[in-house]
C-alpha cells in the first residue's frame, strides 16, 4: 500500500491511481524541472518511481532529497543497465493500475494526469490514452505543438508499423497490459518504447486526448536520440521483430506495402542523415537498405558510394557541393 496526497493535499493511505515510471542517468540538472512537473499535477493520486541507473553525477543525492520531502516519490538504485532495464525495475515495483512514463529530462502540463485519467475513466474498455506534445530546442520550425490524429479510426497495424506515433511520456497505459506483453525488451538499446507501442496499440482500444500535455526537451549531446544510425536500425529491427511474430499482417497488407513501411522508412532516415551531412549515419543506413535490394535507380546513385571508404565518400560530396556553388561559366 502506498501513501499519497489527494487533490486537496490530504494524505491518502490507498493505492495510487497512476504509477509514474522515470529512469534516471546523470540527469541531476534536469530533475527539478521534470519532477517538478509531477509535483505540480492537479491530480494527486500518483506515485513516482525513479530508478537511478548508475548515475555518476549528483542524481541520487537530488532524488533522495526529493523523496524525503514527498512520500509519493519512491527511489531505487541499480548499476547502469540502460533505460529499458530501469523502466522494468520500476514496473516491478509499481502499485497503480495505470502507468505513465516520464524521462528525467522531460515534462508534463499540470493537467496531464487529470485529463488522461478522465479520458480513460470515460472509456473503461480502453488500454491506452495518448495526447499531443511539443518538442523544444530543435529550432527551424520543428518545435511546433502537435496533436496526433485519432488512430483508433485508422488501420492500426499499418499506422503503427509506419512509425512510433507518440513519445513515451505522451501516453497512459494499463499496467496489466504492459506486464502481459513482456514489458520492455532489454536487447534494444533504443526504440524500446516504439517496440512496446507496436506490440500494444494494435490490440487495444486507444483514446485520444486532443490537446498538448507533454513536452520533450532537446538539450544537446548525451540523449539517446542523438545517434541517427543506431535509432534507424533499431527502429527497423523492431518492425521486423513484430512482423516475424505476426506473419499474418504481411499477408494482409502485402509484401510491397510492408517493404514501403519498413525498408522505405529506413531509406528516408538515411536521406535525412545524408542531407544533414551526417555521413557516418547515412552510410550505415544506406548499406542496410542496399542489402535488402530496395530503392529505385536514383536512390542507388546516392547509396552506392556508401561502399567506398568514408574519406573517399566525403571527398565526392565536397566536390559535388563545390560544383553546385560554382556559377556556370559561358
């Protein structure tokens, strides 16, 4: 039994409504903001389970201080094993029927838990509620708030095979569903959240909360999202894992459509890396695509130099860029 605080701040001796799972690795400088957004929730029947995943900064001291001031914060410590293992540890300790995930450097609007649980309460047969979100720190017009469509009204397998449709902290999920599906895959260094949603979303009812309630903060190097090649290849690995477990979906959608959603998506990620001149990532992705025999003639013109030594490939790009910048002489 967990002790919590109600909407009016009174102490509760009942099981919390929502267990909030937070992995933490060297995030001391972000905890005041992220945990602060939990403390500011208008719904008070929550527990926050923070797993310090072998931090070498002041994270544990900061977390211990926070937990000493609020009984709803429960802290755990383990040797560094990665975010999937940290989340699984927290899930093993969770008491509530509903689970929300919040990384140690992200935040929620104060009404996140209230609005999400209200939506779930209105749909007792639902398994997941999801909402809109906003990214911060990207620039270039990429920080615009986004409210996703109603995926329950779509072909859900095709929709989720095509990509991860919300960040991990923009959803609340029934804990029993997560546990029954095996929790997080410990073999995935990234995209473990996509793996979870791909396994869950097509088989349960989804409820959309059409407002922006979650915030994702980009703050430079050190985030798992910084390695394009690893993320792209893990994303593809998750798709293949799902299709291997459910061959009926390939038969139903057709091989061509499945390849568009999987290898085609991988190629698009390769182009993004290429045009941003992240050559190491582009080369790794392009080589994986070529091994699948995917792409048209134009695609292969771009991809084939990925088999050259990287220094040669970089020289070719420099020559190409230089030629484009030189005015035509007559």
